[in-house]
C-alpha cells in the first residue's frame, strides 16, 4: 500500500459481506487511494484503523430511486420555489442520506450539473450522485403537477418536465445527456401524488417511448420508467425501457416478460407505507390517498412475482418532503418480503449492476471503498439495518465520516 496519496485504512476484526456471497468473510479490509486493495487478509499497518470487532462490514448502500429535489409532496410547490432554495434543501437531504449509510443515490427525477459539481468539488457532503435531470411526462401525465381546474403552471422544471411529441422528446433527451445525465426517466403510467391521471393507463405513445429509449441506447445509457400496471410495464419494456420503477400492480405474465427483456424492477415500498401512515396529516389530496391504498399491499406481492420470474430486483425509496426520514424503513419492509440476504444484495450489488457500475456495491478488490459498518450481524439481527444511524460507521471513498 505504498505510494498512496490519501491516508490508508484498515478495518479489522469484523466479518465482511461482499455484496453477493451468502457466506461472510472473516478478515481485514484494506483500503488505499479510496479503493479496496485486499479483503480477508491479516491486519497490516495503515494510517487509520477501525476495529469492527463484533460487527459486519457491508458495501455502502445504494438508493436507486431518490429525489434530492423532492422537497415537498406538492409537486407544484416544488416547481414554484427558487432553484437556490430547492438546491440547498436538496443538499441537506443528500447529507442525511449519506449519514444513514447510503453512499450512492440515483436521482430519477431531478438534479442538474450545478448540484453535481458542488458535490464533486466537496462543497457539500453527499452520496455519489447519479441524476437523470427532470423526469419526462406527457401533458396530463404523472409529472404534470396541475389539477383539472387549474391553468397555473410551475415556473421551473426541477423535478418533472412536460414534453410531448417525438421530436421534442429527442431534443429533451439529448439535452439531458449534454448536461451530464446518468440515464433518462420517463413517466409511462399514472401515479399516486399526481391529480388527474388514472394510475393504470399507459402514458406516452409507442413512438414517443421508442424515441426516448433509442436516444438513450445510442449514448450507451438506459431509460427508467415510472410504471405501476401490467399494461404500462409491458408498454415500457417492449419499447426498450430497462428499469421499471415501482411496478406495484405487476402480474406473473408481465414479470416473465420483464425477465425476457432483462429489465430490472426497483420497488419503492417505503413510500407507500409512509404515505399510508402520515399522508393525511401532511395534507395529501384525498385522490392521492385513495390511489396510494390501491398500490400499498400489492407492492410486496410484485416483488415476490418478479423474484419468481427471475427478474433482478433492486432497492429504492421514492420519499418526498419530510418523509425522507423513512429511508431506512424501506430496508425493513423489503426484509419482511425477501429476507436480509436478498435485500442487502438488492441495495448493493444488484443496484450497482443496474447503474452499470461494477466498482460499486461490492466489497471486492478494485472497488470503491464505500462501506457501511454495523455493530452486529445483520443476517441474524436485521434491525441493525434500520436502527439508529448512531450505531453505524460510514466510509466513503476510504474516508470514515
């Protein structure tokens, strides 16, 4: 580990979950220059040593459905705020996610080069930040914040942008990649918090969806689609979408189609549970509360159907406004459905595969030293995953936080 330009780090006396294997590794993790250089060896000298005795070293968690700019449950209110306020609020949300152990987030409706640059220059504490820019929505679709009786439109396009037609969609996709987008987000079904769209009906035409996916594929990227119903999921996957977000109303036949197309499912179970418990007190519209009840219980069943069909299942949270404090609760709910091993794989190595980042989500030589150390064995006591953040140590790029 000579020649390092950053302090070296050794984590000793703990067990190691590598992000994939069922068997835990007994041995030290050595880090140099922000990367893992050895796993499972004997302790050796380092500039910093963390004694993880009795604990477990995990890959840093990945939230594949995060909203830095999702500062409110009211979509129109977000778009009406100045960008300075939205970005500062988003920075606080990112810092809180990092403190919980999420060392990477994929922002699938928001983000911009300014926020990304501030993170890259170390101006704010944040997970690794992969953003899509504003999600694309058809007029009257999930990303259109207007009510049926309102002609008022938000002044900005922080979270969603209404774009109709093949040519305009191509232009919007190209501009997002110009601005550093990791991938593209598109709305292909109705949603819970939007006011005017039925939740099951597919959105955008075949030609419009294909225009978006073709542009993304040409750039070596992919498209993530907000989609709940079997009709909307089929409409998305058959036209080139790689990542289905939510998917709560999935059926077995459509799950098989997803597996055939090698599409991922990113369930967001935390948000429905949180909105069911707290939505009324936070002023959610009655129509939104009713739509949330429609998808609440079916979300768990969708994960089971996807798993049975061989679909790769990731992990996301989709928490807006003050509900962000439910992020770790998403792990609890997914553990109830899948158990701790599959849930941890989903939130680490599977999500890394979704992001096309083989350097994330694993405790393996050559990977980024993004790590989470918990005080115990999360496979025998899964509550360690959603317990107090004070009982965990977060390491980002080899730097303990």
